[in-house]
C-alpha cells in the first residue's frame, strides 16, 4: 500500500500546476515524432523535440512572469 499512498501524494493539483510545462511539451514532441512511429528514430526525435519544446515553454513562462 505504500506505493499507492506515495502516488496519491505525488499526483496532486499542486504538483500538476508546478510541472505543467512537462505535460504540455509532450504534445508537440509526439506530433513531430508521429511520422517515425515504429522505427528507431521515433524515440530519438521525440526526446529531442520534448527537450526543445520544454525549453521554449519555460523561456516563454519566464518572459511572461517578468
């Protein structure tokens, strides 16, 4: 039961609000990598696109918060 209690503590609205750029960055990463689904390039392109889109989202978030 320790696993489920730990999972409940981790998946709260507070943690989702704190990590929203990660969840949003998944969408463009998947859309860009979709044509390569089923090949070895899918994971590579997905990772690169995820990192770039997360960086852009965090940069925009930082610009807006200034």
